């Protein structure tokens, strides 16, 4: 089988994570690294040299005009995800689009329609679905371990962790930690609990702390172009109700007066529960005793970009059904947008379809 010829748009931080997979597959002869594109062409040139891409572009439409590109990764600012993905599908390319898929529900639906018209693969970058912890919890869920799902809790909190740059600019990002980190964990819970649909939500957001660029002695993940500008929320909290009866609480922050930040994913059912993050523990009742189960697994890894990229290429080759469909992206955007609407209005929002 001929190698899949790859283009990549957006050579910022997340593109390096995609290369964790593409570089390995290139050495295995399964992909060919053809072209890289970024509106900052000098950055793209340095990035392409680092990873071994042959050609460099400053305009994604020029790159998409090439007939020797089969598939692309979209690793740009959030506001460019939908338009570039739609352009690529219309140009006959398969697409792996980073999360979130879009800025609005309408954009996500347009992506879904473009995929349908193109006949190509559109995969959304929900990378946490590929963690070994997710594989195990999903196996237990399919076996009925949890019973009826009652409640889930998700959180990514940071005391001083705004990535600055485009992450903190709502025109480029679409939102703050709810859209940045919330996307991952809200999707993960849906994935592990049978993909229920959200029916309502209530949320509050707060923006009264800021980026805290004055703070000393703290290392933080940052955009490649950091700045002090910030008009996204510091903190988002809320509740979501799903059509399977499950309720989910959430807390996502860039800046919050907490002792220390943490990541958490917990699922509770009528027969069993699970802590998926920050460690992996299963909880249930056995022989009239409450027990905690610690699975014995090598390399429990919740962020597995190589597995994600391998799956994408397998889908392009027709060897696998896409795990991360745009339909899931549409549902996610319904939740995120409804939560921002609830925070804006101060009222519960019913999620219509």
C-alpha cells in the first residue's frame, strides 16, 4: 500500500504533538511528509525543516491545490478550524481537525455537510479517547460494570495557567478554559457512557483575575506568541443533564485562587464507579463489601497522539471506522455554546436540535 501523503496547516504548539505520530509513521513508510503551511511563513519554514516536510506555504488554499496531498492535519487557531477543514474536504483531502471542531454549532454542521458531500474522512482530535485508561473504562462500561450512569464530574483547574496569546483572545479561540480543556473531558465522559445527548445545562463564567503575567516562579504552557491581552473567562463552572439521566458537573479554569491545580474525571453508576483521572481506580461492591479495584496495566496514558494519528491513517486507508466523527463534534458544540449562553443570560438553557 502506498504511503498516505500528508500536509499540515498551523505549525504552532499542537502541531508538534501531531508529529509524535506522523514522524513514527513516516519512518515506517506509512506516510509521506509533503507540505506544511502557516500564515507565519518563516515559522513554517523552520518547522518544516525540523520535521522533514518538503514544501512550505503561507496560504492553505495554495497548499490544498496540490494533487499529491491525500490528507491534512488542521492545527491552527480555533477560528480557522472550520473554514480550513471545509476547504480541504472540498479539495478532496481527508482531514484530522484539532479540537474544538468549530466556534459555533452552525460551523460544525457545515463541516458535517462538507464531509458528506466529499466522501472523505473527517476526524476530530479528541485525543483522550485513545488513552489506555479510556480503553479499559469503556470495556468495563460495555460489560455493564457501571449499571445506570447517575453522575459524572470533570475538572481541569489551574492556579496560574492561562496559555496567553491566541488562547486568551476570544476572536481567535472562541472561549477560555471551557472551550480549551472542557472540550476534552466533556467529550471523554460522553464517549465512556454511551454518547448520551445533552438536554439542558446551567453555567457561570468569571473573568476577574486575568492572565497573571506578573506572577514569578511559575512554569506554564504558553502559546508560541504570548501576550498580556486576555478577554476569555478565568473560570467556568456548571452542570449538564443528559438524555440517559446522567448529570455532569464541571469546573475549568485558567486562573483560580486554589491551593493547586488538578485534572479530574469521575463516573458514578448504580453498580460501580470509576476515577479515570488523575489515576485509574474502579469502585464497586463485592460479597457485601465495598471494594476499590486498581487495574494492572502497563503504560496507562491518557494523551496518546501516536495512537490518534495511527487511527486516522487507518481510517484513510479504509482499515478502520472513524472513532471521532464530526457528529460528536456537533454534539460537543451544542453543549459548549449552550453553556456560554447560560452564563451570559444567568438562566438554564434547554438544548434544542
